[in-house]
C-alpha cells in the first residue's frame, strides 16, 4: 500500500504545508482538485479532520490540568511552568525541552489543523455523488468537529481566529481575531446544523469515536454554559437527558475500566478512543499517571510517576464517596505486595495516585483506556448549574445534582441553599466528579475561582502558587503571531 500525502491546504496561521500521512513510501500527491471525487475520498477526508484530536489528546489538553487545584506534575521537562504560572508568550521552557506537543502551542496548532480539514470537507463533499444520507452525516460530523475545535480554542485563548473557509491560497490563512461573542456565534451555528445532520445514538450500532446527535447537543450545552447563555445550556442539556440515549453507570469505577469500555459508552457520550495496536491512537496521558518505573501492576507497562493528585484534594472527599476510589494512596506492585505510595514517590510523600487511566495490558506506552471528553454526569451538572443561574436553585436543579451524588453513595445536597451557595456546590461537585479529565481549569477560569482556590492547593513541592488575572487565558503562541501579520497577542500578555 502506498503512502498518500494530501497537500490539500496551507497550514492555518503558518507558512508550511500540512500533510496527513498513511504508512509507507510516497508514490503520488493528491491535491484538492483531483481528490474529492468519490465517497471513499469523502470518508478519508473526514478521518483526516479527526486526526488532530489524537495529537491534542497526546498530552496538550491534559497538561492544562497542572494549573488546577487537583493535579500537579513532577517538576521536570517544564511541566511545572503551568503549576507555577511561569510560562511566557513564547512558551520558552517547553521549547527548550522540546515539549511543545504537550503545551497550549500544540492545542492551538491541532485545533486549526482540524478546522482547516473540516473546512475542506464542508467545501468539497457536497458536490460528490454518493449516498445522500451518509453525505449528510459526514457534513454533520465536520460541522461538529469545527465547532469543537473553535470551542477548545476560545476557552483556552479567549479571542481567536474564526475560520470557516478552506485556505486555497496563503493569503486565505491570514485572518484577524474575532471577539469571544463572535466565536460562540459560529459555534452555535455549526452545532445547530450538526444536530440536524447527525444520527441519534444507537447502542446497537455505535459509532466509536464519532459524535451522535446527542453529542452535538451536549457540546452545545457545555459551550452555552461557558458563554453564560444559561437558558440555552439548560435546553440542550435537558434534550440529552430526556433523549434516554445515555445513562449513568451504577458504578463510577466502571466508567474508567478498560475492560468495560463498551458498557461505559452508555455514559461516555464522546471520547478519544485509544487503541493500543494503532500508532498515534493512544496517548502519553496514561503514562504520566501511576507509580514511577511501572511499579503498579494495574496501571500499565509504562507509568512514569509524573503526575499526582494533591493530598488536600484527596482529603476533600467524603470517605463514603465512591469517586475517591479513583484515587489511591497505595498500590500493588508486580510482586503482589501492597506498597504505600508515600514510600516511593519521586518528589513528595504527599503524592496521591490517579486511577482513571489504568490499563494493565498496555503495550509499553500504548494504552487502550479511552479519554472521556463529554459524559452524562457532566451534562447533569451542566443542567443543575444552568437551571440555578437562570431560575434559581429549584427542585429540578437539586434533582440534577443529586442524581450524580446518589450514584457516588452520597446523600442529597442540603436544601435551602442560596443561589450562589448552590452554584458553588455544583462547581465543587464537578471537581469531585470530573477530576483529571481536563475540565477543572476551565471551570475555575470561567467562574473566576482560579484566583482564590488555586493558591490554596499547595504541598512541599509547590508551597507557593500565585496565579494572576492574566492567566484567565493562555497567551497566543508567539510563533503563530509572527507567522500571521493580522494576528495580535491577547492584551493581558502584550
């Protein structure tokens, strides 16, 4: 089989062409003029639009968790710059260690690569003679992906470039930033269209890694919540809940059990589907967690001991909370002996292990454990927060949060809370429910809580942490600004 390189677009906000490669030797180049002709071409182009997710979820997305009050890194290869908020607009420390792939730089590049590829699908596929139902679904998936990539960008960087046409020339790639409101307007437009085009979720014929109609609604709900459009967030969240397509698993540990991933799709609305045997379809995230030197038998065959939970976060759980089982202060080594984590941690006796990414049968660093992006528990908590902010802490808002709490063996939330107390309780519930899932930092920044809660998350490795208001968003990578004469830095980072 020959290697095919699709020279179909100019790298957005860059000067080099981007390629999507399949293995083996190059025999031909396919351009946008002679490629988009068959249904097979349409499917291949759509797969290429998904590909940047794998690069992004290799580490870049989860590295943002190191800024939070839940997770911290072993201070090597510049990961501690996020914990200490010492990164600069050039991400200099990451460059010096060649770790850009796990920084916001990679998130920026992956998202715009994905947007560009989705734009080519939306531009070329409508003219292809093929099954109309499948064509509609392909276009729906491309719209969903474009919305997802734009949302990842705006929640990370704030004002970003909205790109809705493919780059047919280098000048097409040079665009100015749009306001956050304009970015969300485009996200809304794309998701409205995606909801109309995508098929509903089917447990009988699941599309692994592909979004359903309900996934588009769930992403819409979350984007609207971030945009403080609480009525729309509630509407979309309730559409997912009332569809009956998904349910909470009885046991929270099953959501992250690599042997039960088929069953877990009942709750996991959309995930990055890791595949051990396929190069580029796993992630470094799994290896960051677990004991150092792959000592924990359940964690996999390539765990580094490079990321831990704060002891203070572990202590914040009710001892009866089932979600605390996804953290651990000890592990079973390969000799079958229970080892206290504090006895072997490479950086601090306070390091608590995170158990959400385990795969005892990993092939070296290639893990099978899926990385959740949106799951039903998240949607219930979106509904609770949106209802409280739109109407107040109604009985419906209480029921949405209590459904999640009861699954974890907790009592219902006490009644009689003020609106602010209730919302604070939801944000805390999200912390316990979604920890280490690349969600917490954005909950902290969208609510402004990062300035007050993060400085309290310390230990003997990071005894002082001082985020500032400018850390609400990451700086736009300097290389991208230098490549695009119309792109300017976020004001706080100028």
